[in-house]
């Protein structure tokens, strides 16, 4: 089917902050005389039920195996990454996991994303009722303006995801990616592959005007979350980005009784639209003692910063004072 992503050079978008920072760690490791920093990654599929069902034993096994591999085969040059957010919400970052990984020599890292939480809302208007009057007015205006030019919105999943649809979405991706990120990295065959293998877990939120598709956002549906990924457009319309990526995702989650929408990292503008800061976790095994000390000191400072930043951002919540918002 061809390449799934462009490989030359270092990807500037979509790689994720963990990978970009590992490249930095690799550069520094070699700068100070190290050779061949190796990294291992463990991740869970968007199907949250699998992550929850097999999470504890799978993570213990992976952590132990990776730590042994670092000690026995790659002493002095190993690096392992264990993302722990897939286990969050249902079992959270449980003490047993932190202790287990700590006993194996892993360093804990925290980061921040923005999530919308479904408090049992019956519809979007009920969600708006939880916001302050000013925020309600702003969101209603944005939603009206986004669709004012005869734009209709469609949720596509399963058998709706035809090659024609992927052709249109890839055009959006290339247009917006080239302008915003410099060089898009996903190829057209990638979308055909995920469309075939994960179509029941994909939700494309697409916009149509004058009989043609003009914009879209791709989401992956788990058992308890809708995971928002990238979007693109070939026409510019005010607030269409907010409509497709944030408001329609909320509508979908309410309709399908999903507890949350995870809109990813970055973008404090998400707070005004109901997406609140949420702490994410990962664990990292660094075999080289000197590199480990430096990273451990940095992560301690970073964890303090992430906690302080999250607390500060939470003060900008758009909800009414008498609306009870459960802490993350």
C-alpha cells in the first residue's frame, strides 16, 4: 500500500512531545560521549476497554522486561518510555503502578492535555447551561457563525469511510498541514489502512458546502473517550475549526454517552470551550547514570511546573460558580 508516513529527517509535527524530547536526549547523550541511545515505546490502542482489562499485568510485564533488557543488553545506553494515560480515569495513576515502576528504576513524568468531561448532559444546551452567561453567548455565536454560509456537518464512521471520503480528508490534511506545520508527514495510504482496520473506531466530522466537502476532523473512539486528532480545511470560515474539533466532538460524546473528549495538548483557548487541563503521566527508564541524574532533576522541576500551570489554568474555567467540577 506504500509508505504510511514520510521518513526522511525529523518530523516537526505529529511525532508528539515525548519523541521530540527523546531526540534532544539522544543529541545530548552523544554530545557528552554516549553512543546509540535506544528507546522502547509501549502504547495502548484507543479501545479503552482493552487497556483497562489488560493494563495492570501488561504494564508490569512490559516494565519488567524493558528494565531487564536495559540492564543486561544495553547498559549505559537504554531508554524506555511507558505512557500511563491510557489507564487513567478508570484506574487512574494507581499507587501500585507508581511504586512498581519506581522500584524498577523508572522516572515519572507529567504533562498536560485538555479534556471535556461529560457530567451526564442530556444535550449540548444542557452543557451550555453549566457555563457562565458570557461564555454561553460566545459559544452560541461561534456555532452560528461557523455554519452561516450554508455549511452542513456530518458524522462519518464505519462503512461511511469510503476511499472518496479519505481522498477529500487527505486534501484537507495536506492543505492545512502545509500552512500550519511546514511539512505534513502522513501519506494517503495511511488513511486507507486505518479506514480498513479501525473503521469502527474512527469518527470523521466533516463539513460540506455547495455539494462538496470543505473541511474535516478525525477522531478515534474508545470505550470511554473520544480522542480528537488533527483537522484540515480547503476553505476558511470563521470558527469552523472550533465547530468541527470541539463543539461537534462534545455533541457526539453527549449523543453516544461517552464520558469525555480528549482534545490533546496545547491550546489554552480550549478552556473557554469547556476543555479543562488534565494531567497525563509517563514513566521513563534511563540506564546511563549521568544522563539519568540530569533527566531526573529536570523532571522534578517540570512536574512542579505542570502542577502549578494546571492549577492556574483551572481558575479560568468557564463554568458557573455553583457548578460542581470534579478535580482531575
